[in-house]
């Protein structure tokens, strides 16, 4: 670009100007006497006039490029130009106007004052009138122009107009550039030599205060130009960048500025920088700079900035000492950064809000936390008692070969059964089955041929009839198109049709007395009532073509509908109401249940009632014959609300609204379906199981529970998961047709299952047990169970110390018969259960144990099993020493990451051939079932016709891990498919086949159960020393769970009296309880419990502990006298036949009562 020689007018076109203020700024600079260039060895002249420098062969830069030919980034310019005539391509644009004058702080160097920029960065930069600036700074070769801070061109803030700033007569530095995100050079302290500092370079200096420091007066330095020279040390007595960065790592600083291009300083310059601006009064404390400080030109250090990826507490100071220039406390800082926002807090707490409760993580599954809960209030779980539940499925078969029908149903609500006739609807067809003959349909009716047009089935129900032969034969079918059709399933003939009876899908059809009710998806319903006979006769049945229905309205999208005693009970998921809970005195949201009196013309819309306590959404409802006047409503999360129906003579309830009398929880899964069968309540859950409850006793008892609609195996340790049981219903017409109560269930697996509603097989088994003494012979056995947590002790440790350690096994083996000695006193069965045989804290040894179980290498298995083998040899030797004339054989032995079980049986029992079906299995409970550091070893066998199961378990540790221990117990006892199915069904109980633990007649458990004492350590030790153990029983976690928690799976188990001191935790080789830093409270961790189908067949002989001090636990033993039976099959067959004959008479009585109940419910 060339310039005119006379008038200095540019001949080339300049880039457009975006701001007129640039023109006036340029004119002010040209007229200012301070804008003349200052020369220092020619360097300054080169900055001001590129033409004065040495000629360069490079081409002239265009308007959109820099002086070195690189493209010019317009985003880095300090201010857009206002016109095309005020920019000279041959020279650098003028610097931005300086910020207003305000009080400043003293810089770390003695050259400048130090303003607080935490507030200045948020203020606009006004244009002072008649202000002269330094000469424009040219761009160094090869270096792109430095970027300007975007706040330099920001408009004036409405809160702080430019007129609010006082005029400034001193030289002001420009706003510093921002660093690029990828540039990390600014993190290093760089201090320039004062002799090589250019005045225009120092014009970019600006003072900042870190927002992350409590000391507002602590200065931080601006970014400096990179230099290869060694940085000069900071002045003495001042806070340097090096010391600031030593307190805060680079990774913990947030980037508030960035530099897109580094600067290079001009050598051999010694400029005098202009004074920094003063703060506006009231904006913050500061001191005016002295003349001596202004004469110093040491480059300021780089400011310390935290990383944007980490949150730093504002109380962290980034300097070693406060600035000596600070004499007054700092005012509150203003937002800082490119967006004017403070760094995000670690918690969103507004000023003045109370602090939230401390976040306490849940107790881990296997925590060693030994905190003591001082509360003695037991946690009562309202779940019913399931300790004596039969898990035999009460399957009903109609075929002579006792084959269960296999019928699929695509629509759960479109299944009707009457006796041996079953009608199942598909999408476009009806299939009719004869359950006696086969599970193949005998008739298929296509809906297009039946209705006369294409339609889809939505619901169906039997139509009542005055003719007995037609009951359970005439069917009403509702379609999604709103049509209603009446079909005779005996012949497949369509009797009547009513097209477009509803404007939407007919989702529900009910039968009540001689009336029918149809309800569509919009909540519109029709009540089809028969015309009464004027002569008082039975009259005629309802007709689709001749009967005029009465319209009723209910809510849309109901979660369930059920007619109970002539009223329609409904509930919608989204319809809730806030009530004041009586138990917690807090407001809770509960579902609203609406009741419609649809059979009473002129009745008001509905009666809305709510439960008295918190429950989930209502999903089902029913009544039970054994508890008249009560309605049971099932809810989500296993809740059940019980409602009392008002009597007709009750004066206190004019509107007839029921009253919620109780809310209880019966399971852990949603109660999807309900049905009352005689005096039992049948509940279908979301997990695919059906449970039968005896609601006539308190607490409720789970009499039967089985997997009605199982799914696929979910994985190891989790058993089977099923599909929801969408519907449970009773075949009321089957009471007269087949003389049985048939219950059908339909699951999401589209499978129909038929069940014996009276559970006749369980009734027969219970009666046979009463007469077992007439066809079974019994004999006693002595059983000894020993449990000990070894804490990685070795057998040779017992050989050292006093006689208590040496004679431990001899004393324990003779405890089975305290009154005698010799071979006659030897126990018949001896079970040893050890825990922590290896050191579980030794990760190498534990990993070797884990890998050896899956490794085929004998060497690895030998190295790992050496500890178990040594203890097994020591136990066998102890038996030989204790009973020299008696021989024992090992029937079960197994190890699992610290657990070790050995079961010995006298050879006399084996010679009889009485021991059969020997099996051993384990259940892992560590790391959610993946690791065996916690778990159980289960040994079982059948002796004569009695099944015996022995469990050695190690449960979750921790003072407060009661729920984890209960979960371990439940998972172990309910683990399925542990053993193969049995060939001796008479040896097992509860309808089981021997695959589960609770199928066995006698179950004995032992081990480190880890249940603790919820009491203070000092109080526990004081009670032990005073021999007042009874005062500790009320604080024992296991005894409290057995007493108060009806959901505990150990209910039904028994334990001997705890007459010995707690067995945990001792210092090794002492009689002192734990004196380590944790100071754990003593507890009865080592326990022995048992369960028997006939309680009298297991008698406890002795329950004691031993004073062996080589471990931190004391071993315990329990001696039993067990009665086993041998059945005489011939005599048992005769007794069973007599019991079955009695059942026939009992069943007829129940059928009469059931029919009377269903007639009262207007279902027959």
C-alpha cells in the first residue's frame, strides 16, 4: 500500500470500519505530543514505523493478513475499526483506550501500583475525552497479533455506565490477552529482565486478584512475554509467583485467560511505564503508587490460575504471604472470568439456608465398622410368617394320567373356564378346549366369520342364565371396535350381535347376579339388567338385542376394576391425595380409590376413599370368605390395605363408604393380582410367584408359596426370576360341574396354569404326620456339631500353651455324652465347621485359593489345600485318640475360601446301609455372590428315612450390618437347585424334592454368624464380669430378629440358652476382649441353631464354649439327641388311604361353604 506524498491519503482500499470511536482515537493519538516514538537502539523506531527497519524481501501484506503474510484473525483484534479511512495497512492499529483511573494496589515489583481486577474485568472500558496514548505497537515478524480481552469492546453495563468513571489523565495499560486452551506455557513463572523490557509490552500489564483466595489483597502477576533467558528472582519482601505456585499445583488451577500467540520482548529497552489506574471510590481498597515504585521497571510475574477441571475451595491461598501493599481489608469480590460468573460451588446452598444433613454412605456389605447403635427399639418388619411354608405347587390335572394342560393365552383378560370347558381368545379367533380329553382345541371360531367383519377381541365373560344347563356355556365377547357378540361355545353358534355398542374398545365385562356390565376404554359403561317378571317369576335373561342398557360413567385408564358386593371399586395410577400419616406425622401421597354404586339408579357419581397410611398405587382387590365384611386391596411394593365395609344398619356411615382399618406389608414385590379362595388369600406377584396366606390368624401365615410362572435363570446365586401374574380367578361354575375349586392364573408368559384351590395334598400330608407313629419306627442318634473361627490358626498352635488348648478336641468330643465315656458314649455323627482357615487379609493366599478351585493343576491345589488337609488330619487323629475303639468315616468334606467342613459318621451306620443321597454344595455371598470369603457350605444325607442337612456359614461382618446378614441367610436358605432331585420323597418335607435346604426334615446350622450386641462396650464387659448375661440378651441382634422380624428366614429355628460369655473378640493368647484401636464390643458371633419338622425329634444335650486362646474367637459346640425314622411302606399306604377318604368328606364340606359364599357375592 502506498501513501500520497502531499496529503497522506491512502490509495489502497482499507477494511471496513465497525466502530466510529476508532477514528477519534486515531486522531487523538496523532495530535498527542506523547505519541512520538521513543528510540532505543532502533528497536522502538521499528515498532512504530516498519518502514524504518531493514528492508525485507517479503511481499507486502494485504488488508486481511499480518505483516509476515499470515492471515489475520479478526477475532484477535482489540477493537473493530469504524471506517475504512482510519486504518493504515502499513502500520499497527492503535491500542484500546485505557480503563478509568481508580485507587490501585502496590505491585510485587517496585515499579507499578496494583489494582484489583476482579471487579474491573466486569466493568466496561469508557473512552476518556482528549486522552493521548502511546504510539501503536507494530507486530513482530512471524508472530500473529495478540488477542484482546473481549471485555475491552463490551458495551457499557447498565449497572455501571461509563459516566460513572472519573476522567483519567495517566497512561492506561490495555487489557491482557487471554491464553489459548492448548497453551500451557503461561503456567510457568516467567520474569523478564528490566533491561530487555519494552514499554509497549508493559502497557499490556493488568493487575488481578485470585477469586480462590481468602486474602483479597494478595497480588498475582499478569502474563508476561516468553523469554529464553533465566527468570530474575522476585524482589525481597514481595510475594513471588514461584512461591505462589508452590502452594497450589498446576492441575488445580482454573484457566481464566488464554494467550493465542506468544510475545517477544525487544532487547535493550528501559522504558518508564505509565501509572496504573486508580479504583473508583468505594469499589475496593487500594493505595496510590509512590514515585519510587513507578521508577522500577521489573516485569510482573505470571498470575496463578486454577484449572477449569477441578473445583478449588475459596479458602486456599495461592501465595506464601500477604502483599505488603495491603493495608485495609478487602471488600467482597465481584464475579470473575469470561462469563462474569464465580466458580461453581461444591454444594448448592444459598446464603442463609441451613446446612444439609451430613452425607453418610450406606453400610457396606462386609464392613468392619464397629459403631454401636444405642437404640434398643427393635425394627419390626410386618411381613407374615413364612417359616413353615410349603413350596409344593398345588397343580390340578383334569386328565386321567395327571397331565397338566398346556394352554397359551395371548390376552390375560380373555380367558373363561367352566368345569372342563376352557375358552381362550386370540387376537382374531376363539378356541374352545375340553380339558379332560386334551389340551388341543376342539373348536376354533374366527371372529370375521362370527361377527361378520374384521375385529379384535378385547374381553369376554360368561352370561348368567336362569337355565342351569346354559350356565357356563353362553359367552359375551367384547371387541376393540366396540362390538358385543353372544356365542354358544357348545355349538359355536352366534346368538346375538350388537355392533358399535361402545365407541371404544370394550376392555372389561363383568357378571353380577343376572346382570352384565360392559365398560370401554373411555370410562363409559353399560349396565345390562334383565326385565323383571310382573308375575314374580324368574323372568328372561339379558339380551344384547332386546335389553336397553343403562349408562354409567367411571374414570378413564383405571389400574384395576372389581365388583365387590354390588359396587365397582376402581383406582387410577395418577390419582393421589396428600394425607397426614398417623405413624410418622408427615404428609404422604396415597392413592385414591373410587367406588361407584352402578346397580343403583340415581346414585351419585362415586365415593372417594384413601388409605390411612402410605401405600403404593392400588392394583387389585378381593374379599375372602373366612373374613366377611373386609376388603383386601393390593398395592405396589407389596403393600396391602384392609377395608371394613359398613353394615346396612350402621348410623355413622350414611354414604356407605368403607373405612381403612389397617395397612401392612406382605411381600417385597408388587401385588399384581388377588383372589379370595375359601378362607385363604391368593396373591400373585410381579416376580411370577403365587403365595397363599392364612388371614384368620395374627400374624398372617404363608401356608403355600411357589413359582407359578417362572422365567429363565438369572444367574448364579439369584435363583429364578419370573414374569408377573397378571390374573388370578376362581372357576365358580366348576364347583357344581367337577366338584372341585379350580383356580386359574394367567401370566405375562401367556401361559394358563390350573391350581387346586383347596391344596388337598398339603392337607393329606399334615394328617399323615399325625399318624406317623403308627407306620414308622424311630431310633435315637447322638450328633455333635463344633464351630470355630480359626483366624488363620494352625493345628500345631494347639500343642503350645496350657492344657486347655491341648485337650480342646478331647473335651469337645466327649461333650456329646457328658454322663458316660468309652465307645458307647461316642457320637454317631460329628460335624466340624471352621471359618477363616486361611488369612482372608492375605490377598495372595486368598487369590491362590480362588484360582486353585478352578485350576486343573494339582500343584496349585496342593499348595492351597495344605491348610485344610492339616486340619482334616488333626480332626481324624483327635477322633481316634478320643474313642480308640470306634471307627469313623468321612462322608462329606468341602472347603471354600476360608470355610472348611468335615462330617464324620460311625462305621456302624454305614454298615447298615442307612446313609444315602450324600451331597455337598456351597453358596458364595462375598462381593454380591462372586467371592467365597462369606457364604456357606451345605452337607446333606438321608439316614434311614430322615433327611439331615448341616450348614457351616460365615455371614457379613460389621456391627450395623444386620440387613446384610439377614440377606445372606435368606439367599442361602432359599438357594434353589443345590442338590439333584431325590428318589426318596418321604424323607423330605413341605412338598420339597430335596433340592433346597428347607426341604430337609432336620437342619442344623453353625458358624460365625456375626450377629452382634447393640450395647456399649463398657456395659457389655461389665455385665460379663458380673456374670449378668441375661441383661445382654435383650440387646442381641439375632434374638431380636427372631422375636420381632417375621420376615427373618431363621424364624422356625431354635437355639439353646446362651449361658456362656460372648465368644468374640479376644486378643490372642489372652482372656482380654479386644484392646486394639477399634476396641470392638464383645458379641455372641459363633452360634448353633436347628430346625425340625417335628420339634420333639431334636433335643439339645449341651451348648457350650471352650477357652482356647490361639484365635480371636472361642469355639462352641452343641450336642443333640436326634430321632430318625424308618417307614413301613405297607402300613403307610393303608393309613394314607384312610386319610384320603376323610379328605373327600372334608372337601365336600368346604365346597358347600364356598358355593354359599359365591352365591352371596352374586357370582353364581
